[in-house]
C-alpha cells in the first residue's frame, strides 16, 4: 500500500464532526427564502433559521454595547472628564476585547 493510499484511508476512517462543518457554512437569508418558495416544507425551517440568526445578532449587539459601555466608563475614570468622546472612541478601537466582540 502506497503512502498516499494510507493517508487517504486514514482520512476516510477519521470521524467527522458534521455539526461543526454545518456551523461553518455561510447561509444567506435570500437563499433560504428562495428555497422555502421552491420547497414549501422548508418554509418553516427557513423562518426558524432566520429568527435564530436575528436573535443571535441582537444578542451580540447587546454584548458589544455592554463591553463598550464598561470600557468607556473605565477610560473616562482613568483620564478624567477632559477626555473627549472622539479620544474615547479611538482608544476603544485599539482595545482587544472590543475588537474581539
């Protein structure tokens, strides 16, 4: 058995995390709506995925706003009231927690 055949056999026998692969797929809402038009059974599923994506987006926005608020208060306390809003925004732009969120 050649080296390539062994590697291929090893890759094929390795378990695959299907949920992880599906989570990495990019879903476009327009594609979901079009699929639901062509296949009515998918309409409920497409609506559910659409709502889940909207809820997740809203939750992430709230989380980002909370992080920005806490960091802004900390910056204002650190530098005093003379620090402008633009300076705070600039400093938040370099903050790793804000960028990650």
